[in-house]
C-alpha cells in the first residue's frame, strides 16, 4: 500500500526515541522536576546527551543558573506522576510534594536523584551553543546510578498526545553498532 502524507507537526511522534525522562534541577533554595522526552545520545565517552529544555519552563531557568542537572529514568509504575510533572510548572507548585516524589542527594551536582526512578544520571552542561536559538543543551554525564534489581526496565516512550509505548520484548541481532 502506498504511504500517505504525514502531517509535519506530528513527525516528532515517529522519531522520538524515548525513554521519557524526569529532569531534576536545583539552584539556591529552589529545586524542580520536569518531564522531558526530546533528547539524544551524542557521544559514547564521555557520555554526551543533547536535549531540549524549553525557555518557557522553570527548569530552563534553573538549568542555566546552576549549569547542572540529573536525568532520571522512570518506568511505567510512576507513569501518571511523569505526565503530571509535564503538565505543571515548578514556578507555581512544588512537584516533589504534589506527586510524592522522594529524592536523595546526588554525589556531585545540586539537583536531586529521584528514588522512584530506576536510573539517574548526574550531568553538567557541556555546551550551550544552541541554547538561545533552540533551547538545546549538550550535557555531559559525570556519574550514572542504576538500580541493580531491575533487569528489563519497562520505560515509557512518548508517542504524542498522551500516548506512550512501554518497553517490552528484547531481541538480539549481530549489529556492528556498539
Ligand atoms: C511526555 C512529555 C514530554 C515532554 N518533553 C519535553 C521536552 O523534551 N522538552 C521540554 O522543554 N518540555 C517537555 N515537556 C513539557 C514540560 O515537561 C512542561 O512544559 C513542564 O510543565 C515544564 O515544567 P517546569 O516549568 O516546572 O520546568 C514534556 C511533557 C510531557 C508530558
């Protein structure tokens, strides 16, 4: 069957790799958490991650001020909290208490690790060259923490408009990509 034209504003829903993340930031007495799915690996070592943090978000302000953050990777168990953190702003509400998200101190950055996420990546901003134009930040992961008890995390993958795919079956093929 021939392919049909697909609306350009919906292209992101085809390409979004996921997993959906919870970005934590902190500066001074303020801390915040926001949902983020527009991100991409850029380098193996040191691990570099590119991501879009909108300049309309409170997280953008805290990220630019502190130059550091944590990328927390949630699973389906807290899916409703993940969406809640994307539908509210930390400029108006303390999302940690609103959504009952407990946190622990990170080793090297001021932003907290989220206890209910199976992995947390402590990051420092490596490059803001495209921050003004695209709200795009390059982050270097400086420490990575993973729950050793979770074998196959059922991560969330955004398909747009409240629809999420949940990671499932794994297959192994002779790929040359590391
Ligand atoms: C599933 C999902 C994915 C999102 N991905 C992003 C993203 O990649 N970048 C972004 O700037 N906002 C994204 N958002 C929107 C922010 O989470 C939202 O604007 C949030 O209210 C910002 O919170 P803050 O003002 O407390 O920082 C996403 C929201 C949802 C629900």
